[in-house]
C-alpha cells in the first residue's frame, strides 16, 4: 500500500536527519520549495511540517522558517558531530539567498545568463596566453613563491600601465593580489576595526559580498543621487569619522554604470582629505569606458597617499588569472603584503608571469582592449535594442557608459523572488537589484558581457513575458 504524500515527506526528512544530510539548527527549504521538490500542494507540505513539529523534530521560528530541532537531533544521530553548530556560530556567514543560488547555477550550461559580470569565454585571449607560455623558454619562469609584494616584473609593468592615466608610483607602492576581491579582504583585515564607518555608494557591488561584514563595522550607504546633489557637503562636521573610509567605484560603477564628472571627483577627494577619510578606489572597469577617453582615476588627484587604488585584469582580460593589485602608501602596502603572506603566500607565480608579459607587450594588451571594447559595444547596442522592444513599458534604464552592466528599474512592483525562480525554470538567470541594495528590490542588474549575442533577444523577450505575467497576477 502506497503511503500518503505527507507521510512520504515526513519519512524523507527523518531519513535526511538520520543520514546526517540535515543537522541540528539547519534551516529547511521554504514551503514553496518543498512543494516544488516533492511535487505536491503547499497544504500537503504544511501537514507534514506540522506533524514533524509535534514530534519535536523541527521547530518554527517566526519570519525565519522551520529548523531542525537541536533537542531531537541526537535521537536520530548517535555518532555524528554536530557540524551545524560550528557553522551557525562562525563569524563568516553564508551569502544571501539570491547570491547562493546564482553561485550554484552559473555553472549550468543550460541557463542563459543575463546578468553575469564576467566576459564570455570567446572574449578571453586564451591563445595569446598559450603564446606567452610557449615563448617562456627564452625567459626565466619560476613556479616558486613570489616576493611578498608580488612579482617584481609585474609591478614594474603596472607602474607603466597606470602612468598612462596619470598615476605616479613606484614598485614599492604596489601589492599584487589574487584579484581585486582579495585586495578588499586585505583592507578589511588590516585596516578596519569594529568601530569603523564604511561609507559606500548605494546601490553597490560591495553589498553583494561578505568581505567587510565579518569585522562588524557599520556600512553607511550614501545613494549616488545624494552624493551628486550634496557634492559640497558629503560629510557632517559634527560626526566623528575616526577609522572610517569611503569605498567608491567612480568609473563605470557596478551596478549602475555611473561615472563621476571631473569636478565631482575633485570634490570627493577634497572633502575626504578634509575629514581625514581614506578612499578605497575600485577601478577594475575603468579601461572599459566606451564613450571616448576614460575619466581619470581619483588616484591622479591624490597628493598625500590618502587613496588605496584597486586594479585588476579580471574584467578586462580573464577572471581565471586571479591577478589584481593595490596601489597605496608604501608603509600601508607593506603591512597588507604581510597579511597576504599570512593568508595564502600570494597569487600564482605563473599567473603573475603571464600578467607581466601581457602588460609589457602592447601587441597583446592594447590590441586586446580595443577589440574587446568594440565587441562589448556591439553587444551593448544589441541588448539595448531588445530592451527597447520588450521592456519600454515595464521599466527604465540608462545607456551604460562602459563595461558590462545595465541597471533596470521596474515601474510596477512584483515578487522578485518569484520572478527569479520562475526565470530559472525557463532557463534564464538574473541578478535581482536587492543584491546591491535593500532599497533596490524592484531592480535588475543586466549584463551583456557573458551571454551569447544570439541569445540576447529571445532571452529578454521571454523574461519580459514572465514579468508581465507576474504583474497581471498581482492586479
């Protein structure tokens, strides 16, 4: 005799607890997700959960959901370590729901990735990388650990590379990192304290990562519109900004693509200097400015080493190289390099070798950047054309000035989690705006960098239909 559906769910959850898949204090999937997983109505799921709760096996926490009960877990498990108790008390917390799901799904080849912030594989110069390695017979190549600050030849190449934008530095001002993300991590570990005020633009990429959350410092959001309208009065004179810093992406901002004017840049640097607030300038997209010559980095206005400048090859060349850099005051850079050695002994020496050869050979780097900007411009214009055809009545957006992204804001609210989930069921992956700001729950960060050109129109058409369907359901 076949058991009732609710009993099958109960048995399966008990089995998962018994084999250790579900542990004490672990959160169960939502009722909606359980209903989808077991292919039953939500009422059947609710019935099963209520019975499990009456057993004392699970417990309900208001507004949080259902969790495996700590009291009953040992009834089913005798010898297993309660790993969930270690996880739940760790200072490093899990990513939010959307980010966890995106990280899981971005490797699914059957999904059309309408928001992925990296280059399509066809735009990554792997053949040139092979040439560099093939030519290494004439140049000493080592796979040993590098100097704490990083490969000397690479740092010399970066000195010349950033000089073209007016940044004057020496090799002692530079620390090589495993991408710009490690640079942010080193700054958090080496310079911030729980009393720090981290002033960030809103929306901002920094909200999508947990790099600066573990120190329990206060992240103070400043909407970009507020910064522009109050450019002469960014900071209160009565407030204590000790241990604070200002994090900004002034050129081709992620996710909005905004770029500050020359006057705004001068004002920001001037006011931060007056308040003794260091600036962390994230310039990983600057080279991909598409509207003529790129705006000069804030670092070019720095006369007192008050700015930590982050650069990377992840967005312009290859994310897999994992090569980035911090430029700053030598004493600060030396400190951050020491922390880096404590963590991982530095970026791959082979990647640093490739990066050094790449930057010192104009045939590689300059030609690649010009070709890349051309390809991105073509993809951008096609993406905008499809948006104009299918999304004009649904929301607003601006033409991006460079890099990868289009910031789209809906006119009428919808359940963004429902859109995210239903889009996945139609093989479309998006980045909801909530990832970048709590106040951006009716926004989507689109990206034209990764998705194949041939899939842009059909994917956006399908997504627009899903949005319209959800809007009709809420009327």
